[in-house]
C-alpha cells in the first residue's frame, strides 16, 4: 500500500504539477503582466541611478567598467523586449480577447521576462563603483618621440647604459647629473618612453619634480596620482605611511625624482628603502654629482655632457633649416653654434630665434653672443655662454607684449604649472595689453603670445584633462629673472593666486571702474598687500 501511495505521488508530481503550472500561466496572465510592469519600473530607476554615476565618472575622465557598459546595453535590450510583450495588454491585442494558447504563451513570456528583469535589477544594484580610478600616465611613457638630439650617438649610448643599469637586480638607485640645460630631463623622458614601450621592465613608473624648494605634499600627491591613490591624511607623515604601503604593493616599480637640489630623506616622502622593498628602484636627476653619490647613495651614476661640435651643428641645422648651409651664412652660423657651447637649450632657442632672419640679424646675434658685458656679477664662463643665447632669444621676440608676458611667467615659482586660462587675468591686472577692450579679446591675445613663446622654446606646453598649461625651464627662468631685475619697466612681482577671483565678460574701459578695477589700480589678488607690484 505504501508503495502504491508513493508511486501515485510520483505520478502526480510528474504529471499533475506541470499541468497546474501551465494552467497558472493561463489564469494568472494579468498578475504576470503586472509583475513584469513592476519589475521594469524598478529596473528603470536602477538604470537611471547607474547612468547618473556613469555621467559623473565620465566628467571626471574616468574609464567606465566594461561590465557596467555591458549591463547598460542589456537593460536597454530587455526593456525593449518587455515593452513589446506589455503592448498586448491594450489595443487590438487585448488580453481578454486572446485565445487560451495565446494567453498561455504571453503569460509565460511575461513571467520569465519578469524573472530576468528582477535579476538585472539585482545586478545593477550590486555595482559599488561604475568606473576605474584615474591613473595619470607617467611623464615620458607615451610612444611620442622626444626631441631629435636624443638620437645622437652620445645620447643613445647613455640611454642604453641607464636601461642596462635599470635591468640589474643589485642596482636600486641610479643618478643622472649634468649642468642645467644639458637635457637631463629630456633624456630621462626618452628612457621612460622606452620602458613604456617594453612594458616588461617595471609594473609601474611614477615621477615627480623635486626643485630647489621641495614641497613634500606636492611630491606625494604627484606620485599618488599616478598610482590612483587618494589621500585622506592631512599630515606629511601620515601620507608618507600610506604612500609607502601603496608602493610596496607593486612587484616592481620605478620612482623618478627629477631636478634634485639637496639631500632629502626618501622615507619622509613615503618611498621605501631597498631593505623594505627590493622591487623599488629610484632614478634621480641633478646638477650636483656629489649629492647623488655621497648623500643619496646612488649605485650607478651617469653624466650627461654637452653635445660635441658635429651634434651641436646638426641640432642647430635641423631647427634653423638648410639656410645655414648658404655661403654667406654658414661661417656665421658655425661661430654662433660654438658660442652656444654644446648646450641643447641654448642651441634650440637661438636656432628658433634666427630662423628665417636676414644675414644682418645673424651678424648682430653673433656680436651679442660674443659680448663680454652681460651685466651679471660673478658670472662664470659657462654661465655666460648659457645666459647670452637665452637673452638673445628674448631680445628677438620682437614686440613688447610677448616680452612682458615672458617676464610675467618667470615670476611664478620654479617648476610651477601655469594655467593658460588664468594668464589673461594677470595680463589685465598688469595692463600691458593694448588695443583690446573685452575679456574675450584678451584671451585670444594671450593665446597668441603663449604660442609665440612656445614656438621660441621659451615656454614648454603641457595638456591635461582638456586644459593647457605651460612651464618655464629653470635655466630660462633664471635668465628671465635677471632680465626683469634690470628692466626699467618692471620692478618685481610675486605670484599670488586666489581661487575666488574671476572676471566677468564685460567691456573694459580706460578710466572707468570695471570688474572691480579702477584705472591705475591692481585687482585685489595682485594688490600691494598681497605682493610686490609689477609696474609699467
């Protein structure tokens, strides 16, 4: 009897229950449609929330996770299919008018679709984040080729030696030294480019510029940005602890510290020692050989020397053009190149200044480069050779506005990233632009002046997140400050920035109060209480 009951139950399980389930599709068609509607509305709300997060992430230049993008596409697809099913609820396809077979088919589709929609909704709510944190690429790791002088034999040889040293297991600190303007940073950028191409030597590469007055918080921030690390700590010590922990997470990492002027304790920044992390290597650049050998304890040291005569001539010719081979210009050009003393920064700026100029201008340039009276006390022979070519490029800028903007840029701190969008505000405050009477016209004029300075190699351009910035090489800045100190139109200006200073798009009239400024009066952020005044 028990066996019979058991067999009967099994028969019911495999026959009656499936039949009842199919009948439920017929009789509960409206409830299945209502459930699908409810789940679709919930999914739409979830998708709206996810899309909002995606929009915010894209505004921050973050990369959206592939799983999130795939989910969003699936949602659009499943909502479209669901609405096709729900369309049968009204119009010519009213549910009550459908036959049993059609009712069963539609109800079953609606029930299954509601289950899929519910699962999609759960998946959408599970996204903790929709994007990857921004990781800023290391300088020089792009495939873009750096200036041509790095292709010279003297540079290729050093690059190979440094690359070999970076590959050695027992070498953890490498120093690159040479005088200012010789091309240390450009050479290191070429090394970083090669590392970026190989993608085998290091898992991560991070860089920071140290400068004469190290700002540990800025340095920590630059290194952290390239690792996607966000600090919550305020103190340098607290940030150093977190940065060190993050650096140790990388199996192999290269830390590049450019333009080191004095001994610094790397632990204070958060850079681990070789004892703490054997996979962390450090590459320094400096003007001081003793600093990296005796104090920073570099395992291997490389000197970047000035270019030889042939390399200097080829660099000058590449920039100035084939005109240097002309019979009347070549003897002058050869002497000009010699006066530049093999310094790439001097050769480059002079060549650009003389490009497309007449022979008289070339002769005058040579006479200036040979001048002994440079107006600087206690200047050495090499400093003189650097100063004169750079000052020559300044003299050949041609018109006063671009010269004054050049001097203005030198008033920013060393290695400061100058926002091109803000320069027009300072230009208005200085009052050295003529023939423009609206802020928009000022912007256009400043853009043209900046482009002139970049094309003359007196400013270096950078771009990040759609904004353009410029920097001034420290050698050029030193020369600019020297010129500014003797310029009768210029006293001094210290850089001050307040984030709440903005200019309205109004017309500027002489002698009338506009944008909070009267004739002869500086804006608030450049007044005498905030800084010394740049006076015309």
